[in-house]
C-alpha cells in the first residue's frame, strides 16, 4: 500500500497524531517505521471496533514495536 493511501486509511485524531510524532522524535524512527506503526494502529482500532484511531491505539502499536526491537534484533 502506498504511503498516501496509508495516511488516508489510517487517519489519526489530534491526540494520536501528537503521540506518534513524539514517539518518532524520541525513538528516532524512520518514515517506514512511521507507516508500519500506522498500519498496526489501524489493525488495533479495527479489532476494537473503533472507526477512528486514537492515542491509546498508537500507544499499543508502539509497545508492540518496542517488543519487536527488544526481542528480534
């Protein structure tokens, strides 16, 4: 899926956008990692039956990213 489609399908609310921007800056993530976190965030929201992507969905996706970095690198 191209990046512009990801950003359409995975539109964040204001709090989610701020949370993800903060995480990207603090963890030094790439644009590819940003897109991957967005996709995981969309999946988490879908599983919870939520239309919009909130900060709590972003936080959960980032936790999975942290687990991935700790145990698979």
